[in-house]
């Protein structure tokens, strides 16, 4: 037996990049804060899978699918042999390990693709923005999470297998995936290092990472269908940028329903609420809106087409879900979801002169006009008292 190069550089780079991408993507899956990292790693994983498929035909001997193409029966048999401690040593991938690889590649592909769809439906961002609504994507999102969990289980199984094998055959398999070297009989096919391929791979990954985190995020290239808005964030010289779905607009609605208060986007109430409100427009919270039948019809069509029932945004979906099916609330601020979301806002914040009223959505939601109510677009104005003090000092 002699020390032989079994795993070429690209295979090792692929292996550890996929492992790191999956681990970090797993940790950054929840919430908004790390989304750009999570999404980046998802694209990276897809790219890595694509590379591995090509490399399965073009790589060194033991990286080629042909060298580890085993039947499921052989995989089970091998597992049994391991259980009895009599498994033969394989220089390349063993039959069970091979199946772990194929399953991981398939799952990584599935997780990546369902991730793109989930991002599109859930956040209306990315390549699939605008394809699905928040509720339509629910099942696919669950599939995304299910496949990620399955992937974690296979990874854990794979790690267990590596440990068991390493003990059984008294060799450190994890280290050989770092150095590429294993002990092998003379005459075993030696891998080519493929330094150039590995260097190109590394450059592409770094380049993609640099582009993603510098330019793509800055210019919101990853949100082609999103509406990008900018607003000054308090106490911060820089403007925050946030994106949301680009929702439909209507000038008649905006003019008529935005004159006394800011126009409340239709996605904030179900269609039955809007039907009732427009049918009683002559008694609108104590005033007669005095709209003619044609205007009422125009506005109502727009309201119904974009109502909460359509689940165009997360807020729409959650407001609609929080309501009893036969209720037609006339106030957004009385829907259970709204109440729940604003329960923790203090009396002082409501009393802030910049807020004044619960209906003044735009005081805290910079995207209130657009109707999207994204988490990233929310800020409670600081109490004015703090800034009022220095003014009082300056003025004699
Ligand atoms: C003549 C002024 C006026 C116009 C025009 C007007 N509203 Fe109102 N609207 C009010 C008043 C007053 C209230 C009650 C505000 C309060 O009590 O805080 C209100 C409240 C609402 C609320 C409830 C907000 C909440 O959640 O508390 C909705 C929804 C609403 N209006 C929708 C509309 C729509 C849709 C139109 C266009 C068809 C419209 N309004 C046009 C005066 C107006
Ligand atoms: C005083 C500031 C303030 C005002 C005014 C305000 N909100 Fe909010 N809103 C918040 C805060 C803070 C949250 C986040 C709560 C959380 O994440 O738990 C929030 C959350 C929400 C959400 C949930 C977003 C999500 O993640 O799904 C919606 C929808 C929403 N607000 C709608 C409205 C509407 C509509 C109005 C006007 C009728 C309004 N808000 C007025 C502060 C405000």
C-alpha cells in the first residue's frame, strides 16, 4: 500500500464548500436579518451541485460517477457488512456513501429550487418574485424546510458513516478529504490535481460572493420585480433601502380615499369589508363621501382585486387569516392581527406628535403608501422630547 492522491482539488473544494454552505444556510434560515446570506448560500449550493454533476463525468477517476455507481441493494448489503464489522475497504466511495452523495446532491438541488420559489412568494423577491402569493407558496415553503431537514439527517448519517469507517479501517477519512491522499494498492488510478479547475472554481465563488454582497444587494439586482424605496432612518445619516412587492395602484382610489387620511391599501382588509364600506359610503365614519355610482364601482373593483383575500403580501395573508369568515371589519386597527402586532407599542409612542393616531401608518411604516408593510421598512419615531431639549437651549 502506498500514499496515493485519490481526491482531486476541485472535488475537495466542492465537498467543503457545500458542507459550509449548508451549515451556514441552516443557521441563517429564520427571520429577515440574515436573509441575504441565506439566499447567497442557496445560489452557491445550486452552483456547486451543477459543478459536481459535470465533474462526475470529467473529474479524476474516483470523482467520476462511474467509479461509485452502486445499486441500492449493494448499498444495503454494505451497511449490513459494516454492522457485522466485516465491510471491505473501498479506496473510493463505498456503496452506502455513494448513495448518501446522490441523495445529498438531489436534496441540495431541491432545497435550492424551492428556496427560490419561497423567496418569490414569501417576500416577492429574487428570480421568482411575482410568481406566487404568500399563501400559494406555503406548501412549497414547507417542502423547502422538509428537504433541508432531510438533508441535515443525511449529512448526520454521512458523518456517522465516515466516523464508523475511519474506526473500522483505521484511517482518517475526513483528513483524506482535506489532503486528497489515501493508502492504495500500487496500480490504483492516481488523481490529477486539476489545480487550474480548482483555481477557477475558487475565483468564481469569490467573485460571485463579492458581487452579491457589494453590488447586487446595493442595487437590489436580486429583487427585479420589487419596488425599492428609500427613506431616511432616524439618527442615521444614511438612507435605508428596503424592497417589497410592487403592488397595483389606482389613481381614482388614491385621490378619493387619500384626501382625508392617507389611502389605506386594499390588502389590509378582506373584500367583504370593502363591499360593506363602499355600500355605506354616505355614512363613512360620520361623513358622507358623496361619491357617484361610477366612482364607487371603480374604487370597489380596485379594492376587491387587491384585498386581503388575495394574499399578495404576508400582512394581507395574516390579516385575512386572523378574521372570522363572516366578519366584515371596517377598521384595520380592529383586526386581530393588527391588534396583536401593535400590542407592545407604548402609550408614549402613540402619543408622540409624529404619530398622533393609530391610523397614521406612515409614521412608523415607511412603505405604508406602497401597501407592503415589510418588516425592514418599520421604525417607531423617537420621542420628540429628546430633540426638543437642545432646541430650547439654543433659543434664548
Ligand atoms: C371625508 C373624509 C374621508 C374620505 C374622503 C375617506 N375617509 Fe376613510 N375615514 C374618514 C374618517 C373620519 C375615518 C375615521 C378616522 C378615525 O376614527 O380615526 C376614516 C376611517 C377609515 C378607515 C378605518 C381606518 C382604521 O383602521 O381605523 C378605512 C379603512 C377607511 N377610512 C377607508 C376609506 C376609503 C376606502 C375611502 C375612499 C372610498 C375613504 N376612507 C375616504 C374620513 C374619510
Ligand atoms: C407607532 C408606530 C406604528 C403605527 C402608527 C403603525 N404601526 Fe404597524 N407596526 C408597528 C410595529 C413596531 C410593528 C412590528 C411589530 C412586530 O414585529 O411584532 C408593526 C407591524 C405591523 C404589521 C405587521 C408586519 C408584518 O411583519 O407582517 C402590519 C401589517 C402593520 N403594522 C400595519 C399597520 C397599519 C395598517 C397601520 C395604520 C393603520 C399601522 N401599522 C400603524 C408600528 C406601527
